[in-house]
C-alpha cells in the first residue's frame, strides 16, 4: 500500500540516463518502481551504490524497449527475470515482478506477475520490500517495512521458517542485515527460526556460505551478530571451528583497525575468527572453497613468525602483506607499526655469486653458504647500501678463504 512517506532526493537519482530509462519502462503509468536497497538506504540517508528497478514488463519486453531506446541491455539473469541496463558505464538491474511457484531451499521456480504485493511477498525482509515511485517518490510498503526501518528491526516477511525454507542462505543474510541495520536484540521469531533451521545451511554450496560470511565480516562492527550466531550454534553445521574465543579475537581486532588506521578487511577478520592454527585454518578455507590466493594469505597470517628485530626485517622475511596481517593479529604489537610499511619496498641485496667469486670463493656450494651469511649480516645491519654490503661480502669471503686453507 502507498504510504505518506516519500523517498528523499539524492545524487544517485540523477545518474545520467536514469530518467530516460524510467520513462522507457513506463514510470508515468506506474509500471516501474525503485525497489530494495536503494529505497531502504535512501530513506536512511545512506550512500546508494546499486540501483534496482522492478517492473511489470516481461524481460524480453524490457530488452526490446531498451534496444529501441538505444540503451545497452545485458541479459544477466534472464531465467529469473533480470536484465542489466548500462548507463554511463554503470549497471542498473531491472527485474520483472515475480512470485515463487516452488522452491527447494537453494533455488526457486518463478512465475511473472503484475501484482506489486505478490512481488514484495517473495522477498526476505520487510525493510527490503519497500518500493518508491520514481516520479512522485511515494513509498509503497506492504509488510510494515517502514516501521521496522524506524525501529531498526530486521524482520522476515510473514513466517520466518517459510522464508528460510525458500532459501536457506537467508539465515546468514539475516545476521548480515542485523549487523548492518539492527538495534538492541534481534527479532525473537526471526532468531528462533534461524537457530531451529541452522542445519539447513548444509544444503548450500560452500561458495555461497563463504561469500555471505565475508560480506558480514566486511561490515563496520558485526560483533553482536557474531555473538548471536555462536550462541545459537548457527555456524556449527558448516564451520564449527568458529567459537566464542574466535569472536573474542575478532572483537580485539576492531580497535586495532581504528588505531592503525585501516579499512575493515574481511579476509584478515576471518583470520582472527578462525583458530590460530595455520593448518586447521587452511583446511577450513579449503572447505569454504576460498581461492588459492586467499588460502595462502590465511596460512601465512597464522603461521608461526620467525624472530625479527624490526618491522622491516619481518616484512623482508615474510612479505609486507603477511607482516601487516601478523601485526594486526598480534595484540602485543602496537597496531600503528603497520604505518611504517605503507610505502615500503623490499630492498635488494646488491651482492651476488659473481661478486663472491671475484672475492676469491671457489665456484660451488661455498658460494651459496657465503651469500646466505652475507644476507643475514646485511639484514641484521638494517639493509645497508652497496658500499657497506660489499664490505660485508669481503669479510665473509675472507673467512671462507681461511677455512678452505
């Protein structure tokens, strides 16, 4: 139903080409509306990056209308009624109104409709089922989303168990949206349903679980949501290794991020959340189907560190990224130390095998041993320049010559 609330004006509503797109889709006849995150975040006066549009027109009709208007259209989700329009190089998703005819907890079979309320009914949370007329900005709210937005209550549309049965990922989405928009305690029915149906997460692909978990960890402060997840054993079916101890490490990382300062890094935060055991963490990362690059970073961050005398020595030995990760995870080290590595480039040892041979060491295994000693001395002296490095090489070469006599 239409409310007295209107969507505030904002820069995103003046994106080049947007007015033309809306007219092409029949905005004047109320055949298309803004929906979802753009409406929700716009009402909260938050930045809007992704624009979603709902329309009564079938996807093939949308494609034809955009083509006739000279608007680039990509059939990104044609089977689910979604077309992506590209305006000034930026995507806008256009989805035909739809209702679910059947679901299996992972995917739905849909039917198109021209009923706005039916389209709203298939969405997950009330705050995500708000529509805004693009011309008069009037908000359509069919399930109390505006009241929930005012009170920061994240609530499923209708029966929470039914919504979860339609898509099991909504359990994890619930905690992500609670972390972002929730206030005080979670909705009792929603939380109880998530706890009761947590085992259904096992039916999901590990890629979807990992993606949703990392989205949660990227939020400014998801500690309360993580506490609720551990208390409700939400992750036990898929990542039982995440415990209250991990949430404690995670919570300790947040003030260090502010002190450094660095932006929230979901992969680093996952390192804090996982047990501080490189091999175990790697097996969890493999279970979540994370990329090889992500797995290597997690293992490196949680591996025992070599002894080091300075931040630069640590970065030289393990790499700057690993050094930054380990500093952030180690509460005994001042987090601001990573500032020293912001523009740091690893130094280059100016002495090689040819120099050692010229200094009198015979070709063979002694070259490698001598170079290793030179390297260690060079590191211990904080990476001196070529002149001092050559002096070190000469001293080491002299020692090897004495031993060989």
